[in-house]
């Protein structure tokens, strides 16, 4: 299962090269990730209240083409493989003409409220397995 | 008492007008405010752990001249008046040639960990009174 | 005429107080302002290419209640009065339960590509007058 | 040659997990990269005016430990290898107790003002070779 989130590039996100600054993709990935979790039936805000935090262990991003002010971008996100002690989410960003302008990934662990690594909740693994 | 903090304008803080985006001044004010508190003997991180939070009630900013990438800015901050249920901090931003490019203020209340308004701690009022 | 833009509070926009950081409202105001201009028939990206820039002269924000992660906010924006050498836009932010959590304004001038103040374009004044 | 830049974690950079949000490291890497270029004798702002832009092709980040509000971080940056059509910069982030909390890299190309890839300026290659 993949989910596609939509982002309008904000003026504040541009830089003096007239590109969307490269740090914003990390924020957009996160936005797409949270929408993907919602699609799986998980409200990330509630997950945190329930004691399941998802810190980021790694990110990797390849910038293929720039994005510009006011572009309406589509961000595809999908879980790559079965979650174990950590899991990976992959992202592809497309512009309005359908070109892929960026792809990347993030790797996450589950952590409890006192910052200790914990196993992924069973219903999370189940939801991913059933909707791969 | 006033405190002067220094900020180097980051590339990520520029926008396609080639100006430092106007939202960053709010972040720089905060940075200068925390340095001002440190100057008064208050470590804001510790204050929060001790149950004194300082949410922002109001901000006002006048942008007089733009700031540019890599500019080294000086931000003067000072408490305006004696803290009561709320208190005001004033800021002036200067560029390297000494021009004032921005002035503004923020107004704050003291709040406890469950988001209730509380009186300012006595040693905070005392420190401000003694160093006005 | 007013326009209502919608914003989902991003995780990256939260701070350790668990509030949406107060600097983000400035970015959201800008987002709502650009959507308001679009509603008036003006594409701000195109305006800049045509040599009409809209730098910010002033902002003022009153924070009434906090916004939280994942909140879906509505931001009302409207031009206040007839644009002269400068003009003012007012904003009100509402949360999902309909409470107004923030109000504010920004003041803008028109500027050309070499950073000189210019008169507002006639069709802009006309559009505002006709849709007040 | 490596250069060490210093960063104080801003309140605005924290998130509700009470960590410095992971997107900020990308901004800090950029800050350290610009200081590294300065160390090599290159003022990045001037380079852009001279028609040499350095867009980011790739970034990769491993988050080893969180950073917290007000932490004073050291960011080591160094060019990895001899610049060819693209070049790589590596970063290591240390906290105040000397622990490495993050490492990562960015890959860059040289681009002219009309967004075409160009060769690195000869004096840049020379400076890197002489100071490896």
C-alpha cells in the first residue's frame, strides 16, 4: 500500500537560488509518512499519547530536479518490507507535470516515552503485512 | 539591562526575494530572549523543567530594511518594565554597518506544566527590578 | 472578500511545549495571503516575474490559544481597506472546534525588482475595490 | 582539512518529542559547509554572485543520539576526495559531552545562473587539493 500526500510549496520554503530549499523535503516526507500511517488506521498523535514514538534513525534523499514556489507536489510514501526492530519508508516526489523530482527514504525505530527502543505494536505489523 | 545576541543569516533562511524571510526574525527574537534570560541568571531549559513555561501571547515586528544571506546581525533584547501577570521584551536588530533593520517585541505570560497561567517566580521579578 | 485557507499542523512545526511554535503562524499567514491573492485573480509567482514584489513591512500577532500537532486549522485572510502606498491584510485562525485561536495582520508595500517602492498595480486596486 | 562550526539548538528547532527535529541537521550541515568554504577562502555569497551555485544532489543522515534544546553542538565538515563533476562533504555532529550524535554527507554539483551544470572553478579544486 502506498499513500500520496499533496504539498503546495510555500514562499517561506524557497531560498535565494529560487528553489524549494532541500531541507523541506525532510519535512514533507514526514507529512506524507503521517498521512500514510493514518491510511493504515494509525493516528500518530494518538500513538505518541499511547507511548509509541517513532524517532528517525536515518534519512537519505536524492534531489533530481528542483521544486519551485507554489508548485503543487505529490509525495508517494510506502513502507518497504515488514517492520522488525526498525522499518523503512520510501518516498517519491512528483511535480505537476508528472516528473519525479526527488526520491528518498527514512528509517525508524519504535521508542517508548522514556526513550527506550521497543518492539513495534502487533497491530502495526499486522496492518502493514495485510496491506503490503 | 539589555543583552546583544549575534546571528549569522543562514542560506535556508533566505527566500526567493533574496531576503532573509520575515518569519525568521521571530525565531531570532526567541534566541535573543533566551540569551537575555541566561544573562539574568535563568536557564530557560531548566525553568521549563522546574515548571515555569513562557508561552508567547503577542508579537509585533517592523521590518525597516532587509537582511541578506550571511549577514552577521546583532539583536538587542531587553525587558520593558516590571513583569506582572505578563511581561514584554523589546528587540532591535542591527546589520554589520550598524543600521537598525528591524524592531519588535514579544509579550509573555508564565504558565505551569498543565498550561495554567501562574505568577512570575519572585526571583525573576527581583532580577529584573535590580537590573532594569 | 475574504478567503479561508486550510493548514494541517506539521510535526516539524511543534516545539517541546507541545504547541505549534509561534513563528509558524507568520508562515501560515503568508500561505493564506497567497491563496487570497489567487482568489482575487493574482498569481503571486507571476506577479514577481512581472516585477511586482510584496515585501512585508510589519506583522502583528495575538496568540489566544495554542494549536497542536495534526490540528486542521482554518485561516481567514482579507484585505483591510483600499491599498495605497502600503496595504494591510488581516488574519484570523480557527481550530477544528471553531474557536478563534489567533488573530493578526501584515502590512505590505509594492516593490520592483531593484527593491524600490512602487505604486500598487491599477488592476490590483480595482480588484480589491470591487470585492471589498 | 576539516572545519568545526558551532550551533546552539534553538527552541524553535525542538519538536514535541523534545528532540531537535531531524530536519534541522540538514540546515546545520549547510551552515557548517558554508563555514568550511570560507575556511578554504571562498565566500559562498560571492560565489553565487560570480555565477557558481552549489545545489545539493544528495544528502544522507544517520541519527545516533538526539540533540536537545540549548545544546551547544560542534559540526565537523570536510570535503571527501577531489571535486570532479560533483563532490561530497562529510559531517559529524558532537554534543557538549563529546559524543558523536549524528553523521552524514551531502553531494553537490556546480551550476551556473541558468541552472546548467558546470565544471568546478579551478581555484576551488586547487584549494581542496592543497588542503586535503
